[in-house]
């Protein structure tokens, strides 16, 4: 079965007949909508739904995909993922994404990060790789400069680094959201070998990740609030925003802010002062290296990231 088929089945399982105004009489062996119910809501045949889920459909018009998204009550980001899956399966007119290029942060972006001394800020790339950071984000999460490049990954640290995992007051919610963000990212480059390696490692080492990945939930990472319990700064309630880096493919600026005059603002100010004296300066690369300080090596440059 294709990713498109698996995603459609997962979405069907999350929508009840009652939720979409259909009668609920009769025994249901599995939760969610039956194929015939989805077909009726979307205005297509049951056979078409069966063939679509089994990967045997040769084409799907935008109108049909939109009808399926509406019938399944998908959010805009979930509908976007559905369209990407259809493109990857080669059954829609939408072009497949180009092969991913090496990830590299521009000098101007790094200068911007370094100028943001009062807010934690990161640049995330594909697979939630941490490409660059400022000192306050290193103080909040971990000193990324001490990690090998292959471990500078937001979701890997969230699941498998005990200190980062312990930062979140509501780790389970944060971790599930990270899985949904990664699944959304996977829709862009489903054949990315580094993504496959990351998902394989997390699935092997963490049963929660394995279970949540199989749910096929997707979510676009844009804004929200996270609660932290920091060993030095104490409790922080921080809002985050994710902004696209214009001119750079698949790079996003992740910024955390606190409400003005709040205890969290005071905690961030204290943490910034601590970072200024206790955290070492970001190491510079060897002479002649094209990389900027603080930027992770481009994906695939070396096996161990050193």
C-alpha cells in the first residue's frame, strides 16, 4: 500500500459517522468511516476508494482530492499533505518536489540569529535538523556546539536526549506534535534516505514514537506555546513562531518569546545573563571552510558529521 493509501485509511479511522451526520446504527468492526460512506460523501464510487487506497488508481483530479479532504474534514495542512502524497504517487497533475539539496544557512541569517540576544532562536531545516542557533537557544535547550552534527536534530533530541526530554512540562503533547511536524515534512521528500534513517532509529529506540508515527497525523508548525522546566531558569511559558526563511529552501526560523513583564521574561533575562558568562563562544570552522559558525554541516557531507 502507498503512503497515500495509508494516510487515507488513517484519516477515515479518525472520522466517525456521527461526526459527519451519517446514521450510526449497526455493528462496526473498525472505527471511523466505512469506504462506502466516504465514497458517498465525496461523490465517487466505492470501487474508486478501494483502488485509491490500494494504489491502483492512475489519476486523481484536484476536484476529487478536494472532495475527499472535505469529506474527511481535513485541516488545510492535512489537505496539503494529501495533495503531496497524490503527487508522489504520480496520480495528480502536481509536480513532484525536486530532490533535496544540501542545507546551508546564509551568513546574513546567522548574523540575524546572533543579534537576537533576548530571545531563543533556531533555524530548522528538513527533518527538523538544527542548522543554526543563537546563544540563548543553546542555554534553553542544550549546547549544540558540543553535539556531532547528526545529533543536531530537534525531534531526535526531544525523544532520545534525557535532558532535553525533561525540559518539557508536557512532554507527551510536545512529542506528538513533533511527530506530526516530521510526518508533514516527510510529505515533501518521502524518499529522503536521511529521513528514513531518522525514522528507523526513533522507531527502534522509542515505542511512543513508533506508535505515533503509525497514526499518520500531520501538522504544519507555525505557532503555539510550550511550557518548560529549566534546571537554571526554572519554569518558563514561551510562545513560539515559525517563520520561513525567504530565499532558502526548506529553512524555517523558530523563535521563542515570553509575555512582556511576566515571570517568564524575567527567567529568560536571567538565562541570557547566565549564557553570556557560562556558555563558550560558538567554535569557528577551520580556515577555508565555506560554513558559517554555528551552522551544521550540509546533509551528507560526512558520515559522522565531524
